């Protein structure tokens, strides 16, 4: 089961923009990939580009995780149309 790619919210876009502005494209690209897949990413405490945006980064991680969980649970809660049609046709 593959989960759909998540759209980034305003906070997450802000964090990525600040990282790129400060010249940390590698971390920004990896973080963007993780967040769009509903996963968290790690910002090393030794990373100077994270100075001042750490709280926004943590919030972005939490938002990605929540979105990931919500889409996963939504997918489990909605039965596939083919299975529903088979059950109706067989009288279950």
C-alpha cells in the first residue's frame, strides 16, 4: 500500500525556504522528500542553518507525522470499491 504524497503547509514551506536561503540545500531537499511522504526528518543540533527555526522544524515534523497517520487511517477506513461491489453482489 502506497500513501499519497502530502502537500506541504505554510510552516513547512517556510522552514524549507529558510534552509535554502542559508545555503543548506541538501537538508532542505531531504526534509522536503520526507515531509511529502508523511515522514519526519532529523535536523542535527550542530547544524548552524537550523538556528532560529528549530521550533518551526519540529512543528513541521509533527505536521508531517499527523498528516501521514490521518491519510493511513482514512485509507483503512474506506473499503476498496471492488471489494464492496463483490460483497453486495454475493449478498454479504
